[in-house]
């Protein structure tokens, strides 16, 4: 079993849209399955390989960079480069709970 530190963090179930974008600009719309201070689990067709550098955009405008740690057909795990503090994570969770989807109109 994987004994990595990010697997030991408390994870919170969360269903919200995210955009995941590679350094090359390849983007995919996914949904979160869970989130912790150090990373998140995603749901959706993931075309990225493990250890791909990505930028994660959340519906409230928060952006975090990280790397895919593992990818399977319809799920993946992303480890953030800079973890959220517990208070930052609580603010993000509240924001994503109240606004789980991206706005339909973009300027």
C-alpha cells in the first residue's frame, strides 16, 4: 500500500467542476471526488499520464499547480505543488459547495 504523506491527509468528499491544464495548454474539464490540503481526486476521462505538470482551476477562481500522481480511465489523483493551509482549504470547500459549476458565460 502507498505510504505517501498525501495519502495520510484527511480527505473531504466534494463534487465540483475543475479545469486541469497542462504546461502545453491541453485542457480537460473534470469533477472533484475529494480534496485535501495536499491534493485532490478527480472524476472524468483523464488523458494525462502520471507525473504530468498541471494547473488546476476551481470555479471560484482559485488556481493551484501540481502534478498528476496517478491516472486511470475515469479518475486521477493530483498532488499540489503548494498545499493549502487548513483554513484555506475550508474557505475553498465552502466556495465550491456554494458554486460547484463554472459560469456558462465567459467574457
